[in-house]
C-alpha cells in the first residue's frame, strides 16, 4: 500500500493546497504510536500483513495533461526488493528497481543510471516490504503536527524524517485510520520536485486493504494509476530486481 504509493512517486519524477480547516495543536492529537497502530488495524492487522512475503500489482497509468496512457506493473519481495515497469504509449518502457545492492532507473532516453545520495536513500526505504510495520526503524523521528483536511475529511499529520533522504508528511484519516495522502519534496536529476500522492479506493486483498487508485500531483503534471489486480505471495526470482548488466 504505502510501497505502491512510493514506487509510483519515484518512477515519473525523474522523467518529467489543501485549504480550509485550521491546523489543530499537536497536543490535541493522539500519539504517533496510536495513529500507526490504528492504521495497521484498519488495513487488516499485523497477523494478516505478516502472512505475505511478495506482491505483484498491475494496472493502467494516465497523465491527462499530456494525453499519455499506458500500463504499470509493480513487483515487491521481502525484505527489500522492488521493480516497477511502466509502459507509456510513445515513450517506451521505464523500469526502476531496488534491492540490497542499490537502486537504479532505466529509460529509453538515458539508459541505465544508478541512484545516489538522498534519492538512493528514499528508494531503498521505499523498497522495504510491509514498511507500515517498520516505521520506527525506517525514520529517525516521527512527529504528530496536528490535523489538516483532505477534501472534506480531517486527517492527522505525521512528519516522518529519515536519517538520510527527505522528510515525508503522512496523512491518516481521523475516522478510518487509513493513510490517504503522502507529501514530500523528492530529489531528482532535474532538481527538487514537490510531490503529493493521494491514496484512494481501498479494497481488501487476501485480508489486507490496498489502495487501488493512486493520484500523484506535481507542479509539472498529474498522474493517475488505477490498479486492476493485486496478488500476494507470487514466486519472484531475485534476478528480476538486479540492475541491468549485473549478475545475469
């Protein structure tokens, strides 16, 4: 869930306000642990989440402003492997992968490049399988800063700051406990880019709720991913996650 949102965000930043209610004091909000435990319970609970060790998600991708459509497939494997394959009509295949050896991106225009610095740190953190159960180890600090509205519904805001890489604002629906938005500034080869990701249409898949619609909004474009299927515990060879040209 949170992993799907993270891979999509990284994949296209390299290629290409919410207003209303006043923010309430942090003292009025529950603790970070309470918010995270409610989220874990909302998506199915620890036991259901821990049952799965891999995931494959397939669907469509659209960039309305540019008139582009295509397909997306995301493969994930515990504990730290991811591969996203995006095929946009007229642009060709874009692939992004990460494992314990590092993180990389491949596209028709620039070929293969290795991620470094904070971009690498963000990618490796995003590759953590079932990251919602490991937040305390993935981030140096987690702090509740109050409440903000997402559309018409209030959400608690948790600022997650890693030891290396960029901080992310996480928005959890006050009533349901679900993660409904992520907001961050991502480092890319073209410079810093502000990215908002909205997680919608949660559905139960093998006892775990997953968002089937992911909207990514930046100052340059809006991208919408609509998943058609999510399968758990698919057999995935470690080799598919490796950087092209290494260890065939």
